[in-house]
């Protein structure tokens, strides 16, 4: 199963790349933004999968997705689709 994770842009880099923070923690990734229609800005939320930003999210949408992921992780339940 694959999971796309909401991230927040902390730095816009050269060559269609960005440094992003995953969730509320201290995990940072460098991801490609080449698939986005417009370059992201610092503070934008994006959905990322396999190192590629797929689309920009509204802050509310990103917060809801992160809250759901956190709830599932803390519950210890196995979610099947």
C-alpha cells in the first residue's frame, strides 16, 4: 500500500525542488516540485508521494489529513482498504 503524506514547504530550492517538513515533527525531506502547475511558496502545504509533490493543499485540508493520520497511528488499528 502506498501513502501520500501532507507536508509544509520550508524552503524553495533551485531546479524544481523544495525542502519540506512532514507533519508537526522534525522530519524534513527534499522533494521535486516539477509536477506542480505553479512553483510552491514557503508555508504552502502539498501532498507528496515517492519524492514528488502532486498538488498544493489548502491549509485546512492538510490539517484534517494530518489529524486523521495521527489518529490512526495512535489507535494501533490496522486499516484495510
